[in-house]
C-alpha cells in the first residue's frame, strides 16, 4: 500500500496509478489545500474535464482518491462536495506530528546516508541564504518541505514517510502563515541546523528531542497567529 501511495509520486516504484490520474489528483488536491475550492463547493466531473482538458475517467479516479483522503465527500443525488482542511484537522495533525515526528528523526539518525546528509546541507545553505536576505515565504516554505521530506525518507520507514509527508503537505497554508510571522523563519533555521547536527553526529536521542521541540515551537507560534486557514 505504501509503495503505491506515499507522496503521490507517479515515478515511485510500484505505483500502479495511471500517471494522468496522478497529475489530476495532485492538481485538485493542491487546489483544495490552497483554498481555490472552498468547503461546501461542488466539483462537477464535466466542468473539471473541460477546465483541465482531460476525459472524465482520470477526473473520476482522482475524485475517488480525494474522497479516501477525506478532502471531498460524495453526496448521492448531488455530487462531490469539498470538505477541505478544517482548523481541527490542522490542530490534530500537529498533535500527531508531535507524537511521531521525533521517532522519524530518531530513525533517520540511525539510518541516514551521506548522500542524504549532503542534500540536507544544501537545503540548509539555501534556507540560510533566503532567511538572511529576507527571501519570500514561498521559497522558504519549499525549502522547509524539502528539509522534512529528506528527514522522513532517511527514517527508511514507509509508513512514517507516507503519513508525515501527507500531513506536512495538508497543512502548508498554516505553515505559510506561521513562517510569515516575525522572527519565525530565523528560529526555524536555527532549529533545522540543530537537527541536522544531531543527524550528522548519529545521535538518535538528541535528534528525536530536537525535532519534537521543533514541532512544539511551530504549534506555539501558530497558536499566536490568527487566520491560518
């Protein structure tokens, strides 16, 4: 299951999805998460087919997967309605991340390769450059995603990779708001550097502790930020 689903990547080995269906799913998922489609909106196959320039088959396939993800709900006689990501969903995701993301970092410290460490260092160097130069939140958000994605994959645990990658993607609007708040980008950089050092030192306990604190700090920052939906 995790070979087929995690990260929704059509290039992953073992993925049996139709590549077009994957691209349509990713597009609609992003549109829902980023707020193009709001909770309560209805998604019509015919309209989406026309707008995206594809047949209804990949649209139908994507909508079924979106329903499994809990982002839409099929209502008999009415169609497919957007559920979206609620404030409670975001709070729940952060609570779960506090519980398990430290475990991913612990396992990453035990299993990370030199190639993965090199990639993390490249991400950190870019993150530092954009943070010190006052770069756009969009660039910092992409680098934050890459940092955590490498960390998750370094754990070598497919269930953790899938769960945490999905969660991280689902709360990107909240992460964007959080990173935009005064001082948070610099604090995030410092926390990422400390986690990287623990991974480099192959120190599982410290990597777990620092990562858990990193997520807790993100939660505290977000709770002091209004309108993150």
